[in-house]
């Protein structure tokens, strides 16, 4: 049987590492890239020194300051980050043209047939990591396996500067021992539901039949059934039709306070901004999704004549929220999506994030 050779490369604390590289005064210091606390800012990235205090991306800057009073806040420089990403993409392309970027700082590579005929995916990953370090003075972690799901999880195991290989004979055992929270695509809400069904790891998930998983989780149950058995046939896709970019969050407790809604909206918008920046696109339509405590759902959207700038998204989303018929109802979910991108040749967008 012939197996694919998939590498998932994930840069280590990408934005923060670039700032520490370019600014000696930030080195070995706890820093976050993001907005300021007094402006309801959100952490976009945290250095490993900051993470030691429990600070992480999407956390409010105010909370980050509470956890680490000596934290240094740095404004993001997306143009610089994109330039570095282009250099990383250039390194990847030495080995393969099958590159699927997920964001500015991570990508899948299919090196089943690599350009340099090296053959070993482990050796290729090591060379990529070495080149990133020597040419860009940054570190990356790599996961290597026969499919995208396992490669992505593997890249996170030995961070920073890690390299983890999960071979074909080890995949099922690896997934069986994997905590359910570590499954890529299983969020907090789904993880909580799984635990309520006594599903705590891959082995627990594997005990359920396909029919049971579909009954509990809908169509995604098919994915869970296959993935826990190491089955993931998704190819690395350099080209993809781009229709929308968004983010949403389901809250542990329903929101009634408008200030809390605005805070959560700020976090969601920050995620959307990062994803748009990584894909280097701008859309004309912003859509706000609201799900109430009774599970009824509404959407409101606004289309702008000119492409919507990153800094404009939050205000448009706030305006849509203010216009929505909330009337004291509890909100369990908010989502923001940008769509209606400028047309591209053949309606295809090449993911040239790097």
C-alpha cells in the first residue's frame, strides 16, 4: 500500500517571534501582539514568555495585563508578517508545489513526490526547519504523517521547534490515546457534549458506531467515525474557491449584557481580521449571525461599495448588532462573516498566503 507523505508546518508564536527578532528590547520578555487594554483590545499572539503566565490568543488585553503586569503590548505589523510568510512559502516551494496554507503561519505540504527526490518526509521537514531558522532567524514545528489530520496534531506535540513523525502503524494507537479536546475541529461545546456521553479520548469515540455518531453529532459524525480510525483522504489543495471568511463563538452562558456582547464581538472580529489578513483579501459584505437562547437564529448583513478595510469590520458588526431585534433576549452565539470578494480569474483564488 502506498501512503501519502504530508507535512504540517506551524511557525512558533509567529507574530510575537518576529517582533522579538526585530526588536532586541523584546527578546526573552513577555510580549503580546494586539490591541491595548484601554481600547478593549484582544491578544492576537503571545510570546512563549507571556504564555507562561497563561496568556493566549483571543484573550482580552485587559485580562493579559492582569495575569502579567509587566507584559509589553506591541501593535501588529501585518505587512511585515506577510513578507516573512512569502519568504517561508519560497522555502516550501523548493520541495513541492502542493502547498495548502491555512494562515500566515501554517501550511500543509504534500511531499509524496518531492522536487529534489529526497524521498524522506522527515528529512525534508528537517531541511525546511533548518532553512527557516538560518535564513529568517525564526523557528517552526513540523508534524509528519500520512494524512492532514494527524500531521496537524503532530506539529503541536513538541512545540516550540518540534518535529514529530506518526507513522502508518502508529496512527490508530496515537488517535485512541488522544484527548478529545486535542481533536482538530472539536470545539469547547462539542467536547463538553462528548464528555457528557463519556467520550474523553479517541478510544471512547471509537466505541460508538457510525449511526450513533450521526445521531449525536449530525453529518460530522461521519468524519469522527473515519478519523478515529486514521482515515482522512483529504488532499493538499493549493487552489480553492474562496466564498467567505468568518468566525463564530458559542458561549457557555447566554449573554444579556450589551457590553459583554460587544466584548465577545471584538474577539470574534479579531479572528476574522487575522484570517482576512492571512489570505490577503477584502470583501464587500459583512454578515452578523445571532443565535438566541431559544435556538432561533437570524442574520443581518451590510454591503459596502468599496472593499471593507480590516479596521472597519468591527464598527459595521456593532451597527448590525444594534439594529438586530434583541429585545432582552439571551444570545448563545455570535458570528461575523466577510464575503463578496473581488472576482478572480476563473472564480478561483490561489492560496498564495506565503
